[in-house]
C-alpha cells in the first residue's frame, strides 16, 4: 500500500524538504505533492500562460485559476493532507486547503506552533490529528504503516 | 421558494444586521443563520456546558467542539453561504467556513474590500460571486428571486 | 406531493407562459422556476450590482457569475428539468443546463422540433423523455401525478 | 502521478494531435482520450453494430447510444477535461460534455477564441481555467506537474 | 414525522388498496405512491403524448420513457419502498424497482408468497424486511411509528 | 428552523424523558425520535409480525430486521444524533448507531460517565461533542439555536 | 486503459465463453467477471461454508448471503455491466443486478432477443445500449477503445 | 483482481495470523490490513508522538486521534471488512469499525461465536455474511475469486 500526501501551507521555508527526507530515511511508501513553491511563479502563472493582463486584479485572477487547478487535481489524488501554519502571513490559502480536505473526507494532520492554538482551535478540532512539528506529522504518517 | 443563508465571517461589527434589514425591507423570503455573535460566549461555551477545564488549551478545545457543532448543523441547512472578510484579524474560521461551503457544493458569495483582493484571490476564484459590500451581496441574493 | 420544475432554454419567446398556463388550468401542483427572462437585465446584472467594469469582457464575466448563481440555486431546488431548444441561436447555456441536470440526477424532459433531431441526438438519448412541444412536456409532467 | 485527460469538442481539425505532440515533447505523464474522431463512423456506429434501422431518426438514436456509452466510460476515467469550441457548428455535444465534466467534479479547461467570449461566458465562468489555444491548455496541464 | 412509501410490484390485483385502507384505519401518517395501475394506459402513454409511433417496438420505447420518468421521480421522493411479487408474470419491472430502491439506499420491504422463496432469495437478502402479506408489510411500517 | 434528533443508546432508564422535558421547558424546536423503548416488544417484534419462528436464532433474526428498519428510517431523517452509554450491558447497538451516524455525516453528541472514558476514547474522538449528562447534551443542542 | 466488465445474467449456456473469446481474439484490454456459473455450487455455498442448515429456507438464506457478497464486490469493481436475458427462467437476479448497475452509475449493455422486447422495455430504456447478441455487446465494448 | 481486506476486532489473540496463513496457503490475491495489534503501543501512541500529556484523559485523547487516523485511512482503502467479536471485553471499537464499514458501503463479514448471537443480532443483520470462525470468513473471501 502506498499513500499520496498533499502538503498544504506556507511556502516560505523548507519544511516540506525536511518532511520528505524523514520519510525517505524511514523508507515510507509515501508520495508527496503540494502547491507551487516558487512564489513568484505562483503569482505570475496567469500571465505566463495567458499573456499580459489589463491590471493587477486581472493578473491575480488569471493566476488563481491556474493555482486552483493545480491544487484541486492534487487534493483529489491525495489520501491524507498535512497543513502547516506558521506565525506570519494571513495564510488563507492554507486554511482553505485544510478545510477543503476535511470536507472532501480526507484526513487532515494539522501542524501549528503552540502559540497559534487559540485562533486555530476550530480548525484543529476538525483535523484528525494536531501536532506541533513536521517531524511529529511524519511520525503520525509512519504509524499508519506500523 | 424560501432560501436559508448562512452568514460566515467576522463578528466584530454589525454587517449581519445591515444585511437582514435590507432583506426585510425588500420582502425577500430568506432566513439567515450564522455563528454565535457574542464573542465571549463563543470562547466560554465549553466551560459553560462542561464545567471548568484544566487549562486554557482544554477550555478552547471544549469551546471549539460546541462552535463546530453549531456551524456544521447550520451550514448543512443552508442553500447559500455569504462570507465577509475585513482588514483585521486572521479570520481563519471565516476561511474555513467559506471553503467548507464550497466543498459541500453550497454557492458562496464572498464580500471583501478591494484591498484584500490579492491575499483572497484563490478563495475569490472558488466563490460563485465576489462583491465588496453587504448591500451588493444582498442584491445578488435578490437576483435569484427576480 | 408538489414538484419544482426548472424551465431551461431560450428566453426569446413565451413558451414558459404557455406551459405555466396549461399547468394552472389542469391544477397540477407544480412550481416553475427558470433563468432571468429579461435578456438585457441578464447581460447587465454584473454592472448593475458591481458597478461599471473595465471592458465588455469583464462586464460579461461579472454578469455570468450572477446568472450562474441564480441557475445553480434553482437547479438544486428542482425535481425535474425541462429544456427547450429552438432553431435559432447557439443555445450553449441551454445545453449546459440540460447536461448539468442530467449529471445531478435530475430527470430531463427535452423539447425540440423534429428538424433538430440530428444535432441533439446525444442529448436526447440522455434525457428521460424527448418531446416536440411544450404541451407534450406538460402532459409528461401530468402523467407523474396521474 | 499520471493524469488521464478527456479532450472534448470539435472533431473537424487536428487540435488533439497538436496537443498530444506538445505533451509528448515535454514528457508529461498524461494519457489522452476523446470522442470518436471519424465523423462518419460516429454517425454510422448504430447501424454498424445493430444492423439497418427503419429510418434516419432511429439510425441516429442507435448511434447516440453507442457514442454516449463511449463518452461516459471515458469521462468517468478522466482526471481533467479539456473542451475546445470553434466558430463553426452548433457544438451541443461539446457543451454537454463540458457541463457534464463540471457536474461530475472534473476540473474543466475551456479553449475558445476571443470572439466566442460572449456566448460562452456562463460556461467559461464554470470552467476552472479558460484559455484561447490548445498550447495554453497544455501549459495549464504542465503547471500541475511543475 | 410523515413517510412517503412507494408501492412497487404487480398491478393486476388490489393489494395497494388493501394496504392503504389498513394505514388509514390505523391513522398512520404515510403517503403512498406507485406505478400507473391502469395497465392499458401504461402501455399506451407514449402514443397518447407523442402521437402514433412507427411500430410496436417504438410505441413501447415511447411508453417506457414516460413510465420511467414517473417511477424515477416518485422513487426519489420516497422514504421506504414496498415491493410485492406474485406467482404470475415475469415481473421484471418489480425486480428492477426493488433493486433500484436498495441501490439508492431506500429501505425495501419485500412481500412474496412462501413458494417464491427460492427464486427471490438474493433479493430477499438485500431487502430490509421480507414478509408474506400486505398486512405484514403494513405492520412493519407501523412499527417505525410505534 | 426545526431539528430532528435521534436518541440512541440504552433503553433501561428514563434519560430520554428527562431530555425531552428539558427541551420542552426551554421551548426548543426539536423533534426527538429513538429506538423502541419497550424491550420485550423489541425482542418479539419479529414473531409479532411474521408469526412463530423455528428457533430463538430465527426469532432474533426476524426481530433485528424490524428493529433495523426502524432505526434506519429514523436515523436518515435526523439532523443530529445523541448517543448515551452507561456502565452496564454490552451496548453494541449503541456503538453501531453512533458509528453509523458519524459515517452518514450526522453530528454526534456522545454522553458517557467519566469512568467510561478509556474504552470509548476512539468513539469520543469521532463524536462532534462529548458530554457526561443528558442535561449537558441538551445545552449543546440549545447552543445551536442561541 | 483497461476495463473491468461484469457479465450478469443466466448461467445455463456458454454465452460468457463466446464473449470472452471474441474479446481475446480482438486483443481488447478487458477483464471479465461474473456470478458463480456452477449452479449447484451457487445453491449449496451456504452449507458448504456454514455447515448444514435447519431447512431449505435457511439453506437458501445462507447461500444468498454468499452469492450477494460475491456480486457486490465484483459489481463495485466493474466499469461496465453487460446483462443477458433469455427466454426461460424468471431471471430475477439478472434484473436485480442490471438495475443495481444502473443505480450505481455503471453503464449497462443489455442483451435480449427481440421477442423479449415488450417485458424488458423499461429496463432497456434505462440501459445505455440494448443489443440482441453477445457479439453485438462485444462490438459495443470495442467501440470504447476505437 | 486483488482485494484489500481490513481485519477489525479484538487484538488479544492470533486470529489474524491464522487467517493470513490460510489465504497464503490458498494463494488468494488478498492484502490484509488492520488495527495496531501491539496494545501498549496503541495506548501510548499519543504520548510517543506528542510527548507527555497532562493527565490520563488527555493521553487517551491523543492516542485515539492517532488510532483513528490509522483506521480511517485503512478502512477507506479496503474492499471488504472482516470483524471478529469474542466473548470478552466491551469491543466498542470493533462495533464502531464494523458499523462504519457498513455505512461506507464496504461489505462486512462478521465472525462471532454462536453464544453472542443475541446481543449482535442487529449488527449481524447489517453484515453481508455472518460466520462463526476465521476459517469460514476466509472461505467466504475465497468464493469471490471462485
């Protein structure tokens, strides 16, 4: 049995890399997917494909269509979703992806630092498991195969 | 035909009241529901029902169970969801409720000021309609009955 | 038992009126809904609610969001969908609404003149019933209550 | 991860071939399916299998059963649907397949020339992404794997 | 609470009448629906609405479209399905309606004389309850309200 | 808005009565349903309807068909399920009904004394809310209408 | 792309063998499944596994549980269902399997001799394709891969 | 065709091993999964991953999140569920997993000793097949491939 795991959440540090290496070290049969991690490309993908747009608003609209296409296909293909929230940024896409995962019936592993406990309490309660570090999320995945 | 509309989003101003009065003035057959608007009661509902909890974390956990029970029942009963985002607060519950609405197949009307266009671009693209004021959201509802 | 029936299809003649009067004459417990029949309002509804848009393309985009909101809510509420195709216009919205009805599991009654038999053969085969006149569609509805 | 993509839309030019070659050049792990592209065979398949039918109407009915069997199986097997609309023909099957894809929850990439913007505005708004050329559709697919 | 119950099965005797009178005597809040019981009208409904058809085969095809429209709408509206099998006729429509009810998640009460036990054993095993007389089926319904 | 609430769980004391009276006192628009509370009738309902069975095993089988018919119809009709576990009996039907509610997407309020915390920990974690007394369950329901 | 096809219907002649050989000759990537074709084993499988039962009725009940387990798993795994009706026997299991396939959203290819047209008209109308011989059914399958 | 079978139920003896060996001996293409069989690890997994918890209640809560994650992913991946009940323990997790399997549409094979017939009669009636020994459950599986 192999699992596909979508890694939602912030793209400003290397937490996905850390998680993938741990999985690889342990030999877990897991395939990881996630959002476009190149932030500039994610913002520009609309114009990259459709050409210049008449204003920043329409540039954003075009980009969001492509980013949502990507997320939607990959979320549908996943067995488990892991979402990491950090202390910076509004992270509405992370909240949106996490809630979509729950509503699609995909089990959600939520990673958040203890100080975000209060604002994330309702989302945490919807998650299957809430942990504080990527390493703990990986241990949770490993337990499925134990 | 009557519609039930869930009003997700911030509970710190009186936008829901404004919307309800407009609907009433126009005689629209719409029933509105929404989250607990008394912020303190929303934070304390866990201890109000289950008694004192061992720590703030567990107080929050208890409260979030009750708040999610409420949201879940009311979201299921709704035909349309309207979600308002403002410029303050993280509003993760709003993002969560909006995404859940989309994933459940409920049409979403998103209200957000123009300056939040960029961080909400993916959610906006998932919404059925995006507007800037509660009054425009109400006009959108009215168009269904036109 | 009462049924809600969505009347998809062209808005350029008065076939809906004919059908409603027949139902009323026979005392059938049917409630009819349908698209915005005022063609200009349907084209302008985006700007009516959101204000002037930067170009005809964006005016159309805004209008289509509102028209789709309306159709979606009303289709979900319907028990049966009747779609009429005539000999003029491309009628892509009619084809779209008819196919959506089938995919949502709503039984479809297709009305089309005999000369459109060939181009509509695949859609006809997906419909529950194919007839040639609104009066025959109404008789089909009446048979459910017979 | 491999994706299966159904190519709906007109069968009178070689746009599918163009798209497949681009995918092959880029080494994308995509398997393409689509309707019967031999137009005569598509019209005659009913009689080819069931023998001569009593009239053109029944010949069409038999053919449409087989064409719908084919489309239905292949649509169900697909992860993404791409639909191309051109300036000729009524293209009701294309509209039907595109709307079915949306209603089944398959993300839709719509290809249409700018001059078809207005009549396709509601379908475009339902699509995940709208582009103008097969090459742009392919770039959208490629972005999922980026 | 009120239940809607579809009465599938043979239309050649008055078992439905017996069941309805028992329900009425006991004051059960049940609304009954069922197939067209006028056998001739059921066979002729296609030509009644669409006019004369070119052959008996096409007359049957037209009629079956209308009969299936009726059954489909009424089955969807039902909370429970009761299907009666007797010793005569092939009763394929009864088997079809009963199996459809099970597959749609509607609880099925099967009525059949003991001597049909063997050929109906697989269907009986899929039913929620199997009884031998309409009166026993009615008692089963009554137990829901007990 | 009115809610229908199924009261699963032991039938050996009067907790349902207590809960109904509290709801009535508070004027909550809730309709309660639940299993047959007359334990002897629940065990004998198979023979009551179908006549004497050849052995206790077949008597039980007949009874369980009727009890499951009742539970299934009422569970489907419910918006919320409340399940109470006490310290006696195996209560497998309670566990079955509670898990069915969760799997059907009905929010579950679990009532159990603190000393049953350990054996019910997995079920509790699946419930939307876990409380210790019927009164707390009623307060949770009331919060939905607050 | 490979398809799994369930062959429902009578087990008293070798039509399945004929169909499999045609598929093999044409090199179609199709895997066939179907009911237990050894009629005696199908009738005795309950006692074969569970030991002697107290009466023929209970022997049948036990067998039908096992036959339904088999059918259910294999139907769920299938992409297309082919059902053959002949002129003998009541064939209620065939009707049940065919209707279950339709209700599960599996496309159905119905094979029946012309003289069974009338009693099977409603089922035929629910099928995706109706043909008269196994060879025609195979050609229909082949068209999916054409 | 290969099947994945989840083995729910007690973890205090070696029935799973017996079943796996029988399957292996017969060369059945079946992959088995099941709950964590190391009882201590199952109770401690919350603290193993998340660190020490403030009390036994919270230790249990953390463990149950991880155990439910595991069960949920593996149940979703299964084609058939086998649940064994023995005479000791409350086995609420077994009842919960069995009922979840039924509600998810997974066929359930129930294994229970004859003396548990009465308390498990409603669950048995929901199962696809009820047997008394792991060997009989394996024979039932084998019949699917016969």
